[in-house]
C-alpha cells in the first residue's frame, strides 16, 4: 500500500523545513513567509493529495460559506442560521462574498484546495456548477437553492417555481389581470429569479389566460453591485418608474425579492400613488423588515434561518461520516408559504 503524503514530502520538494510547511498549512505566522512560498506550499499539498493530521477531526479547519452579498437580509439570516449551528457544534466558519462575480467564485474554489478547508456551503446556486460538482468529490459541499436545479449536489431547497405560482394565484384571486415582474439581472446564472417568473407565468396561463405577465429587468455588473450598497432598492425604483410610465394597464408589480420590492414601494409612493389602491406589490423571501407596520409586504416565506441551520447540519453529518457528495446525495425541501399583508388588495378600476 502506498504511503500517505507527508509534510516531509512537501518540504523536500520545495527545500523548506517541515516546521515552515506546517505553519503555512495551519495558517500560523504567515507574515514570516513570502506570498509565493505560501502559494507554492498549498499548490504542492494539492498536487500530492496531502491531508493534515488535524483534518481527521471534522471540527478542525474551516467551513467556507459562499454568499453573493452581505447587504440583503435574506443572506444575513441564512448565514446566521449556518453559523449558529456551526458554533453550537464546535466548528469554525469563514464567509466569502462573490457579488455574483465568476472570477471571485473561481478564487474561493481554488482556495478550497487548502488543506485547512473541510467543507463548503453555497448560500445560492453556484455559477460554475461543474467545478463545484468536481469539488464535492473531495469534500462535503452543500448548496441552498432551487428544487428544480439539475445540480448533482446535496441541497437544502425550496420550490421557487411553486412560490411564483402562489403569488400569481393570490393576485388572480384579487382580480389582477395584468401584472409586471421586475428583477435584477435575469439570466441562467440566477435560476431563482427565473423560476419565480416562470411559476408566475404558469399561474396566469392556467388560471387567467386573458391576463398577462410583463417582464422588466436590469442587468447588474458585479463591480457595480460590490460598490453600491443600495443596488437592489435602486433597481426596484428604476423599474417601477419604467412600469408606471410605459405599462398603463398594470395593476400589480411583483419584485424578484423583498429588497427590490422596497424600491418598488418607494417609487410608487414618490410618484403620488397609493398602495394597494393604485398598485399592489409583492416580493419573495419574507426578510424581517417585511413584517414592519410601515412596510407590511405581501411576500413568500421560505424559512430562511431554519434552512441555514439545516444546511450546516447536513454538512456536519457528511463530515462526521467522512463522506463527500460522491457517496450520497440529499435533497431537503422546505415548502414556500404565502404571507398576505397590506401591500396587496383589489385592483383599481380605471387606468392611471
């Protein structure tokens, strides 16, 4: 049987001491070493398949949480659920934000080759699915995403298609015939937004065939998202203004998430219209400000914090069984639930 790679193997290849290699791989006193030496040690460790001794205990090392941004309370609540469960069970976590930038996602996937990394949780569907599926052959990887995703990964999921259908059914029951879906970047990399729209369209096709669902979206550059804290609110205002100006028969606007919906609400009020008398507004996610009396947004509850807790519990189970995604694959589904509040009501009877 071939011997396992050792610190000595790395040290001999790079002409370093075993003590230096040990410190670099454990992340200690890194200021003593040039960056190129640190990178060379990690590269050699990945090349020969070295696994640190401390990694035999799943509680050592780091669990990386990959997140698109830190501004939207949806991701804050999700990460809090993950970190709460990790802390309770003695694990260390580190959060990395991609801002939907593919290059930033590549960087964190490369960092996963560091022996200190024991597992990863994606708080969204990753943009580079093939690379993440390859990574899951070496360590546990959990995603928090869509039920209809074709990923071959362990997933804590929600049916966003059904969530969109529920919103459509609700608006149809109130009498809204023509509605508009407004969204930040709307493409294959944002499957959640697309599934919500598709479910919305399906409800109108089945339950209100004489009606229509318009689509307005803004493509957001990752650098702009990184530099603009109020991006989602701003997009909601811009698209609501466009809808009001160009689509006179619309009586309800559905935002791709609650943060965008807040921008929609502010623009409708800024223009001098009333909610829900002139326009009804819906969102998705049920982030905590949506229940405030001054907001009272009709939205879809997806049990964000509990899904985060479940995601870490799933990862922990795989770590302690020493499994990767190649051994078993679990899909844990949470049901979406409509929360009707004060932003939806009967449609106005005349055009504005």
